[in-house]
């Protein structure tokens, strides 16, 4: 590990021989103070050596680098006097510097958990019932392409997204499976649908006709799923109007009705009456299509909650979103299925200090030191999805022990408290700069979950997971 320049990567505690730039500066300041008060004392050789060591990281490589035009331009603009001198940085090497070595906070995605969850749900489905992996919003913050491929290798056959661009991203990531956009996209996006073989959900005649015309003019088919509104009243053809809708558009030879679906508003609620009404309306709509001689294709309705709780609505496919990522959609499912959260959130300590009793910490100083505490800082804040509403109301985990986050969570950083007193036989914790901190995850007996964060904030896990996963935090897969 000694060849790793920053001394931290991949080691749980910091390398005893490593001196950070901050250490070097502190040491230099300390010796400068000594020097000022006692002119006979000189700054220590060690302190100046470490400053040079730190500067060495940025020394020019000896080989002539291949320089990208934009970097070369930037370097010239920064230092016009060096106009024609070869800049000393190799852009390829710069790009290879791992993201976790640029900022000490990141999200980890355990793809084996995604695999486990897909298989756990798939095993509950009857033979022939398909599994759609819903990977909208960058797979709820878990990374669409990686999660789609993992789900497709674990029993899923279909993908669901919210936007045309999300579907294009999957295709460009070399994903071949059928992709359904779960809403009706703008008519202006039709060329992308046809070019990338992306299926739209359809509920307006205008879209259906334009889509069919565009496909026909290119000698292509126009496959789609019909969206039925059975009571959620978000989008869809009303449940009692599906036959007349299909008669309105069905004359067009290019149109292929590949599937018919609805969406439940209350599959995750304890009260089941509204769910039953929607299920009944959907069954009636499907029966009406069949008796009008229209094949509804793949019939689907269930989201995660319905897929786990109500086998009666499995039909030909279920659409798995939140549970694919390891979250329980409602309390009822905890005893029904084993799910494993795939996301954990990590950081490393960037500063530590002993804060004297009654001194405040962070904006507003809502927290005051009770004394005998070490305050540690981590570089993660509400711009990274760590919601400010959790200030003083969540734990971080260091070496398997839960520690209190204290003070207001800032945009890019926040603090936590380490009690330095000893109790009985409990080992004292004394975290150092560079030590790893779990913001979300489990270690030892300590657990911090996205579920409890959502609960504290009065929201659902989807929003918290997307908050971390779609932020500027890098994602690491394992
Ligand atoms: C998002 C979405 C899903 C997935 O819902 P989960 O509750 O996350 O499983 C299923 N169907 C539709 C139409 C959706 O928009």
C-alpha cells in the first residue's frame, strides 16, 4: 500500500507513514510559531521535507505527455508566458485519478443485492410471467445501465423507463431487451423511438396515428403498450373507453398492440378497497378488449407492492421498481420476502478537533459541545443527497459503532460527534483524518438505513435513494 500516493486508498486506517498536505502545513505553522517566539529554533527539516513531498504529487512527469487540445488551451490561458512550452500534466493520467481520490465521499452499489432481489421476486411469479425491471431515474439512483444488465441476467426480460432519453442511454449502453417508456412521450420524439426501438405507452389517438404514420413511411412496425386509467387519474385511456379508443386508431396497419397495462395508486396501503376497485376495472377493460376481438397482448398492472402482496394481479408481467433495489414498499412486505438494499453511502474524515464545552458547531450553532467530544467532519452534504432535514437526527457509523451527526448539515460537508469518555469495558474510539465513515449501511451491530431516513423526513425511500444516487457523488460497483 505504500506506493499509493495519497496513503488512504483501500486501507481502512491511514498509513502511519503518510503525511498529508494539511499535516505538513500544520507542522510548518507550528514550527513557524516556535521560530517566531524563540529565534534560535529553526523550522524542522521534517516539516519542510513533507511540504516538498506533498508538492511532489504535482511534479511534471518526465516523459512528453499526449495533451488534449482543451487541456493544452486551458494551461496556456492560465499561464500565457508558457505559451509554447509543453504543459507538464498528462491528461490521460489526470482522467485516471479515481473519483474517490478527488473527494472523500461516494455511493457503493452492491449488484449482487440487485440480483438477489430480482430472483427473489421472480421466484414468486407463476411460470411464464415476465419480470420488468423499472430503471427510470437512473435506476432510482443506482445506475441504469449496470442495474438493467444485472436484472436481465437475473430473470428480468423487460425494462421500464420514464423518458425517451433514459431508453436511449440503455440502448447506447448496449442493452438489447424490450424497453417500454411508462408514459406517452411527445410526438416530436417519435423518430428516436423508431430509431432506437423504444416502445411508448399510448393513450391519445393523435400520438397513435402520428407514430403509426412515421413507422409506416419507413416500412417499420409501431409497437406500443396501451395505458389504461383505472382510478389513479394520472395518465391513460379511461377503463370504460378502451374499446372505442382502439376502434379509433386500430385501422392503422403499422400499429401493434404489444401490451395493455394500468398502475395502482394504493398497492402499498393497508386499506385495500381502492386497490380492489382498480383491479376490477382493469379486468373488465381487458375482458371488453377480448370480446371486441382485440388481443390486449402482455397484460400487466403490478408495481413492487402489488407484485409481492397480490398474486391475483401478476397477469403476464410485473413491473418491479423499488424492491429491485432492496426496499420494502410497505410494512406488510417485511415478513413476506427477503430483500437486500443495494446502496450504501460512504465518506472519509477530512478534519477532527476537540471542541471545548459549550462551543457551537456548524451554521446556526444549534449544537453545543458537551465537552469531552471530538468533532469530525466528512465531505458530504445536502448537495449530495444527505438531506438537511436530517440535521442532528441521523447516525454515522465508524468501526461498527453508531455516532451522532451533530450541527446543521451544510451543502458540501457535515460534522459528527465522538464521545471520548470511556464506559466500562467499551473500547474508546478515536477516529483520524482519512478514516472511513458509513453514512448509509451496516457494520458490526450498527445500521443506518434509507428507510429510516425516509421515515424521519416523512417521505418514501425512492426520494432518498435518488437524492444520493443522482447527486454528484461518484458511484462504485461491487
Ligand atoms: C415507477 C413505476 C413502477 C415501479 O413502481 P415501484 O413501486 O417502484 O415498484 C411501476 N409502474 C409504473 C407505471 C411506474 O411509473
